[in-house]
C-alpha cells in the first residue's frame, strides 16, 4: 500500500508550496498545501462575518466541507482557490489558525488525506503534529528579505504594487504570530533537515529535496500515488 510521507515546514514565503508542488510532479506524489486549508477557513469566517477574536464563534468549522483536488480548493462547494490569496485573508489567517478548534478539525482532515497515500504535505506543524512519523521532514527557510522579495514578485505578477518594507513587516508579523501561538506553533521538528534557500533557485531546492527523498530506504521510486 502506498504510504510514503514527506513533511515540509517553514515560515511564510520560504517557498514551501512552490517547491512541494514541483517535487510532487517530479516524483508522482500527491501535494497537499495545508496553508490553503487554513486560508479557506479564514475566507469562510470572513464571509460569514463571525467575530474573529471569539473562540466560541469557530464552532462552525466542523460544518465546513473542504475539498482539495489538483491544486484547486473548495469550501462548501465554492471554488476558493484564488479568493484565499486576497490581502484580507492573508492578514487574518494567523489569527484564525491560532484557535485549537480550527486546528483540530483541519489536522483530522490532513491526516485522513495522507493515510495510505504517497504524499508531500507543506505547512507549519506537519513534521511536529500532522505527520510525526513522516519518512522525511524538511524545514525550509530563507532570510526575511529574500522571502519578502519573492512575495513581492508574486504580488507584482498579479498586478499589485506594494513596497518591500511593507512586505517585510507583514511577513515578520506573521512569523511572530505563527511561532509564538500556544497551539502547535511553528517549530523545527527535531528530526528535520534544515534547508536554507536564501541563495538557492527553485530548481536547486527541488533537487536538494529529491536527493534527500531518494536516499530514504522507504522510498521505492516513482509509483502509484
Ligand atoms: O503557507 P501559508 O502562508 O499559505 O499559510 C497561511 C497561514 O496558515 C500561516 O500564516 C499559518 C497557518 N498555517 C498553520 O498554522 N499551520 C499549517 N500547517 C499551515 C498554515
């Protein structure tokens, strides 16, 4: 039965999703972007107009149906793939993802999604909480300026003008919230390999991770997802 799991964790803008997607394509793994799930819940919370600071208000998450297929994400049947990248969602997602009710629900979905499949999953707590027995754990990082430059480029490509300093501040704020929250904060799992991508291209990083995967005894080459 397929059950090879790669956990990719790291701070905002470290390239987790881009890299994971590429590795998945190369090695025929299923890619699961867990940040997109936290963003989907944030989108629904904003749409429903709940009080984002009130933990009790998050009971609704149990009812939210998240579907994740071929890099499209649906919340209660609505395609939210683009909507979850909005500035409003990005500004509020750290708060929403800090509530245990939200995390409990999504961790359950993520574990189910990986069970019996060959998966590369990226997020903040994958190696430490979701896939603690992953075959390989990678902690991707890069200095904040480089991460902000990448994010700015992404925003420019979408036609949004924003200055570097603002992006640096946003990223630092999100890093601080993600790594200091009580419920499963962003940490470096003790058995993770740290990959600093500051001076690496996407291609370099993809190759570093593929090299680590193929070294694993539990990896048996490209196979059924
Ligand atoms: O990877 P991203 O920037 O799309 O993630 C959005 C937010 O979701 C991030 O600021 C923290 C949260 N997150 C989390 O708490 N746990 C995860 N496994 C993935 C994301």
